[in-house]
C-alpha cells in the first residue's frame, strides 16, 4: 500500500513517456475529430487547432446528405444485427456441445473450425459471388447476411468454446442429477453465464460486420442497398478534396461502434481474458 | 442412480450435443467450405467470370503466376507487410502493456488509457485507409506538416515503392496495437505478484525479472498475438489498398489487392482463383510454422 504513494523520478519519466505515446497514437483521431468542424484550408494550415473563427458545423449535414447516411445506416444496422443474432445463437450452442461432450467428432469439429478462421474471405470472394448468383440470393439482404454470418461463426465458436471450457464441470453434473435435459442445461445453467463472452463476440464479430466493405460492395447494389462503408468509399475515397466532409462522414459511420464498445468494455475484457488467453 | 442409467444419460447427452453442432455445420459448409472447394476448382480453369462455360487448363494458371507483371514486388510487399506489422505491433503493445500494468503506480487512469488506445481497432479498414491516405498527402497531409514543424523535410509518402510500403505498415500497426495491448494486459494480470516478490527477495534485478519471469509467463499471450496479427496482415485488403491504391503503378498491391484486381478489373477469374489458393496456402503454412515455434517455447518454460 505504501508503494502506491511513492513517486520516484523513474515513475514520472515512465508516466511522461506513456502520456506522449498516448498522444501520438490518438493524434490521427484528434486530427479527424477537429477536422470535421473545419474548412479544408484550415485543416491543412492548422491541423491540431480549432478556434471559434474556424468552427463550422455544415460538414455534418452535407455528409449526411451526400452519402445517403440514414438509408445506409439502416441497411448496415439490419445486416449487422441479424447476422450477429444468428452467429451468437448458432455458435453458443455449438461451443457448448464442443466444450461439454467427449468424443473424436467434437475435437475434429473444433479443429476444423479453428482452421477455417485463417481463411481470408477475399480468397473465396469469386466463388461466393458465383454461388450467390446460382442460389438467387445475389443482391439481396439475406444473401449478404448468410455470408456475413457463416464467415463469422468459426471465430465465435472458438470464443464460446474457450469460455465454456473454463467454467466448472460441476455446474452441469448438478443439473443432470436434478433431471435436466442437455438442452435445458445449456439454456438454464450456461446461457445466463455467457454475458462476458457474448459481449466479446458481439464486439469482435459485430465490429467486423459493421466495418465490412468487400462483401457488401460485391454482393449488394450500392444504390438499392447502400451500406455505410461502401457509401463512405464511394463518396470520399477517390480523389477526396473536401477533407472536412470526409471526416464528418467517417465519424458518423464509426460512432455507433465506439459507443457500443464503451458500453460493453467491462464485459468485453472479461470475455477476452477467459476466451483468448486461457482457451 | 445406478450405472446403467448413468451410461444412458451420457449417451443421450452426446447425441443431443451432436445435434447442437448441426446449425453451425450447415452454415459453414454451405457458405465457407463449398466456396473454398470452388476456388480450387476454378483455379484449374480459364473462366472469365461472365460466360457459363469454362475450360480445364490444368496447372497453367499456377505456371503463369511468376510471369505476372510485378510478381516479385507483390510477394516482397506482402511478406514485408506481414512481418513488419507483426514486429512493430508486438513490440509497441508489449512495452505499453508493461508500462500500463505497474499496479497502483502512476497517475493516469489505466482503463481510460487502454480504452483510448483501442479506438483505432474499432475503425474499419476503409476508414483507416481513407484517413491515412489524406494524412500522407504530400502537400496537404498532416504527416508532412508535422515533419516541417519540427524542422525536417517533407517525405513523398505515396509515390515510391519502399516508402509507401513503410507507410502502410505504420498505419496497419496503428490499428492492431490496441487489440494486442488488451490481450497482453490480460496475460500480465494472470501472473501472481508472489513470484516477483520471491524473485526480489532472492536479489533478482528488474531486467532479470522481465526476461526470466514476465516473458516466459506471457508465452501464451505472445503466441496468440503473433499469430492473429500475422493472419490479419495477410488477410488485410481495404487498409493497404485504400492508402496506396497500388501506387506507384500496381507495385504496392498486396496479394489480396491483386486477387480483387484479377477478379473485377481484368476479368480473369481462373487466374485470380489460383492466386487466392496461394494466399490460403501461405497463411496456413505461416500460422502453422509460428504455432510450432512458439508452442515449443511455451513447453520449455512451462
């Protein structure tokens, strides 16, 4: 306890370096945040200042209009929420089975899942589009959701399995002795304990879905079903001149994930600890 | 409860568990495994992606890969990106995690710092690509403005092969560091303070403690961070592509950028599929190799 109050020069230097590092890491975010409220010429001349004379708000309404923000937000939210629900339900059930049953089938399934995790989506992009066309789900929301969910299941199964393996086995034995069925053990004993790992899954997979560019770009028509990232690149990606407008668009599109992260941070870190480090 | 009943219970349990795997299996099989088989199939054809018919051409696509314009540049850029990003990310995040972990010392609130460092990890590759593309602009970018302010010369970030590759690596590491710090800090919290106390009593210096206690005890988190970062680097598409746009020429396109180029601009699906198969093989080999090396170290130190 005494150590807590001791402030030696070494500690001060360490704190100072950490502080500088944090500023350096955050400076691009700061630059963008300030830039969203400035004209282009002010962004170029005074990248890290924001005075009363520079301050403008019109970047935001302009960005909303240019990138068709509300429509893109709606479609992105639909795709993310529905895919995430599918991923969470399907993977928590599979993770429970792998963690709580013995047999070669289950370890093989787990091994296959982990191996699938290393496959980049872009390598299967061409056949995915061909397949979607064959199945008549090309340029439909369900098509996008199906691929989004399927490609995120391996990571989620990995997280859930790791988390449930770390839970004590007595939990399950007690429930069996009371005469519960396996599914009931899952739904009444394990499900309530899964909040941390569900938060981890929601953030890791959800952020990936929200931020996805390539699948939405290739699978959906961007006029009929625009998503945020495709809209951002379409309007601010190539030869962008209005920096402030691009920054405003980026902030609007990224803010939902940052807010959700801050809200779930406590659980997220608990889930990471159990799922990734021990699993 | 008698034995017979227990065995029966166990059997129903296993049966139910098997059924519980089915939904995940169906989704992954239909939308991941089948496309994966297809990409191997297409890589042996000359399909252009439009006409329904395709001819079997054997290994011709693979044989033609080395003749691609800038093939060597692409491979060098891809491997430099993966290795460079991993080294920078692991070093910076490990040191930062150590600094953040010192329990009770210092004045800055740890959770806040950790949350702030994580913000870049929440941004999409598209967003980071656009942002850093603006920041690296020769005349108007903030990077050169800062360099000029401290008295250095402007750097042409996005127009030469070597510098552009470095620029991409820095931006990618910026994104990944936050995630790695969280995992490292979780690992550090798992090391009991007693071990350090005992070592201090035995007269071990801070440096000795770092190399013989902290690093070996952190082996599992190091393994997971190294592997996820390399895999992420090989998978990255939007971030490197949107920063460099492949400039100069197409030389800084990474493997992933080339795949999309052949699929969408050049209309060579067969050729692009052969590249995609190579990418999967590289990632699989690389992560297996890392796993073997790092797991071995874990075993040595227990």
